[in-house]
C-alpha cells in the first residue's frame, strides 16, 4: 500500500483497515512523513492507539518498539503543531503505564450479545475467557462509554468491584460524553 497523493479521506480509510496491524500502520506513517503529508490529530491518535496495542509483531529487536515509536510520534505531533486532545493523552499514558494488550473488547457490544439489556456478568465472562487464552494471561483492554462506568448498574457492589479491578489493571477505558465507544 502506498500513499502517493492520497487524500486525507483515503488515508483515514487506510488507517481503519490497518487498525490492528502494527507494522503496516508504521510503514504508512513513515511514508506519509517522507512524502510531507500533514497528519491530523485523528491520524496521530489512531497511530498512538495502534502503538499501544502492539506486541511481538515487530521487526525490531528492542524490548517494546510500539512504546518507542509511540513516544516518537507524540514528539512529532508537537513538531507538526498538532494539538493533542484527551484521546492523545489517554493513548500516551496507556503506552507508558500498561504497554500492549492482547485483545480489545467493545464492552457495550459484548454486554448486549443475545440480550435486551446490558450485562456486566456477560461482559466479565468474555473478559475472563480472553484473559485465559491470552499468551500473556493479561486482561484484555475493555472500552465502555462513561455512562456505563459511573451510573446505573455500575454502582452495584459487584459491578463496581469489577470495574475497579479493570481500572486498577489499566484495562478499562471509559469514552467521554459525546463520543461513542466504537
């Protein structure tokens, strides 16, 4: 895949296709920089997200190339005068504290599977299954809208304890109001 004179819209589509592919995203980023393509806040956030999920799928022999490249990209963002937003700092902080994840779970979609209402029990069952099959045995990264993390059933003691466990492990991200968890 090559950038050439790719429009920003085309670039965005490419990022979506490559979202879970660390090396192809890095190649696309490197080519964009070589060709002088100005990256937006969105592009950098996607790249930082991909770096935060990177694992052994790398060509480098360094211990955590995703972490290193993520910090390099964050510095480049400053050079390019791209103003970071909440997602930028969330991805950067996640890179620094928790490193890569073996899986990412869309909590709302998993909590609603074959049901009419959201189930923390069902979501936890899926999280545990992913943790069991994970090569590192780490918790997967769970994404939930903030409204599912702070109100309603989230306040029940068992659910609150579950959310705290994920949060303390760095495995929970509550999307801010006004954004979707997708």
